C-alpha cells in the first residue's frame, strides 16, 4: 500500500517514455533504410531529402532517435543504480538478461555462418555452374595472413586488456582499470580502421554474387558489433573516470567485457572459416 516500506528485493521501474521512443526510432530507421535503398518518394517530393532513392536524411533521423533513446534509457538505469535500486536480486536479473542477449547474438551469427557453410560445403551439387566452386570463379579472396591476421592479433590483444581492466577494478586498482579500458578502446578503433582499409581493397562487392553478400554480411555485422562494443567500453571508461564504478559494484564493465569476449570468439570463427579454410 502507498506509504508503506518496500518489503521485497525487486525494483519496480517508474513509468518511462523510452520503450515508445525507442520503437519510434527503430521504425524511422527501417523507413529511412528502405527509402535509401529503394526510394519511397520522388526526389522532388517534400520528403525527398528523407526518403528518396539514395537519400540519407531518413537514416540519420532514425539513428538520431535511437541514439537519443539509448542515452536517455541507459542514463536512467545508471541513476537507478546510484539510488540503490539495483539490489542483489536485481543484479542477478541484469546478469541473466545480458547472458540471454549474448545468446540471441550467437544465434544471429549462426544464421550467417549457416549461409556461408551451405554454399561452401555443398557447392559441388549446384545446378548453376557459376556456383559449382567456392569461392565462385572470378572471385579474388583476401590473403588471410595480411590484414585479417593483423585484425585477429588486435582483437586477441584487446581481450587481454579488457580482462586486465576488469581484474584491476576487482582489486580496486582504478589506475590499472582505466589504462586497460583505454587500451581496449584504442584497439577496437584500430580493428575498425583496418577493416575499413580491407573493404576499400576488396576485389568483389556485396551485390552481384553470393560470395560477396555472404562475406560482407558476416564480417560487416561483426564489424558493427565491434563498433558497438567499443562505444560500450568507452562509456564504461567515462563512468570509471567519473567515479561511478567500484570494486564491489561494476556490472556495466563486466557486461561490456562479456560482450567483447563474445565479439572476439565470433571473429576467430570468421577468420578460421571465411578467410582461411574456404578462401
């Protein structure tokens, strides 16, 4: 009843606008993507700057609303934590939620690997002669021992630095935690830069061939996850510098480390099978 002390360990969240605003942002993002790729209106239409063929306005608007939602929603979660609303029971729920999110991401990448393996393993039974070999004839694949190997070493090193940061914070070594996180963020940026260089040098594109679509969808989504993870870790670094994490309360950093290790493992599979085995 109103006025009575809370007698449970669960956190009942206050009414929030973020689920609605986030849904609106995702809808605008999808609408902008369709407009950019196919065109929903003519270039001379009043909404042409947003949804005409090749227009970026709709995508930018959608991204802006999604980012605004992330900042506002996760900012509220941080405020709840600072108020003491995240009891041990709530903390367990947050951990289960992060684990389930990573599991869903595993299944997401399983779909791309499935496509790649389906064509790579069973290419010899294809009716289309253009698909009788894998990679298809005329496709010049990447040398796995150049940029792909460099990116592998970068990600493996970043896995050690983020583990160092987590271990340091657990032992109240804030200086070590900050340095480890900073190095991890820098290595994440290096990976993204190297992948951009690799894409610029690609001898094939995402359109016109199945190898290109499978390659760029798998590696591209992984690259997007690296960018997301880098932002995740950068926010943790800023929070750590602001004194919002301690040796006993730092689930944000722990969740970011879990996510980063997941990204590392996915890349090892990509490097092994996409770049090395089926090149």
